């Protein structure tokens, strides 16, 4: 059993989490790292609090108390226009302060977002391939299914 917490971007704070929960079930995107035979439980789901992300300072504590072993920063931080400029800082902070590994990515990148980002410089300047490798390696047909 793997227990995870998910933190989404404040721009999508009203999101119902459908794509993330589907991706947990289908073991794709940031969740492809967990074997299908291993149950994954989402023990926390919240948002960053809006720019500059003040809730990231506190919300992992509640997730950890509820058993979280890994924190996932949602795909919305990667695919927004522009992407969240603080992904690296969030990851470093949570890993240092709470001792929990942070994975960048939840559901697969919807193909329509990938196609626009390929024409933009953001991901390259942020070295997103290094930061969100699981998402970048996803199968194209899976990305299309998450449009
Ligand atoms: S861009 Fe980053 S800091 Fe701003 S709302 Fe989104 S996740 Fe939070």
C-alpha cells in the first residue's frame, strides 16, 4: 500500500480531481511508478493556496500525519500557461522540511497542452523534462485520452 498526498495549483483550486483520481486508478502519468498490484491511497488533496503558494509550507504536515509517504505536485503546475515558477522550490522545501519525496506530476499531460507547450520556451528554460520526467515519457495515445 502506498499512501500519497496531492497538491494542486491554485489556478485550478475548484478542480474536482477527476483526472488525478483516474490516473491513480489507471497507473499512468506520475502514478505509473506504482505497480498495478500495489494499492495506492490518496490520503490528502489540497491546493497551494494561490501564488506564491503559502499553503505548501503547511499542508504537507497534515498529509504526513495522515500517513502520506509521497507528495505529488499536480500536472497543472507543469502545464499551466505559464507553468508554476516555484515547482523546484516546492519540491526542495517539502523534501527538506518534511522528509517526504516529491514527485512532479499526477495525471498525464493532455495532448492539447503538450502541443502548445512545444511551441513555447517555458519547459526548456525550466528544464521540465528533468523535473517531470514521468509525464514527458508518457505514451501519446494516453495523453490524447486525457484531453
Ligand atoms: S502558479 Fe504555483 S504558486 Fe501560483 S497558484 Fe499555481 S502552484 Fe500556486
